[in-house]
C-alpha cells in the first residue's frame, strides 16, 4: 500500500461514539476503520460520478423509437425462454 502518514481530524463527539462502537464490534483498529471509511466513500463517489455521466449521455442522445422497439423485441424473445418459477 505504501507509506502511511498521520493526520489529525476533528469530528463531532456523537459521530466518534458511533464510529468507536462500530469499529469495536468489527474488531478493527481506529486507523483501519477510518481507512475503510475513506475507501468506501471514494468508491461511492466514483460510482456516483459514473452513473451521472451515464445518465447525462443518455439524456443528450436518447435512444430512437426504433432502437427501443428492437430492444423490447429482443428482450421478449430472450425472456420467454426463462423459467419463471
């Protein structure tokens, strides 16, 4: 992972209490808990940006009626073969 650095952050007391309770339950060190929280936040942010980009793309160039009709036709053909029990 590389070299680590120490940082100091200020957070509300109640948030710290919740975090401490959660990290102890999982048996994590405070550092590991904070690292995981940052990774999860960065991953979610990246996912949110990708979704926004995807939506913007489809809004700027939506499918034509013909493309929608063809996708529906193919879906109906494929889905009829699925066991729905």
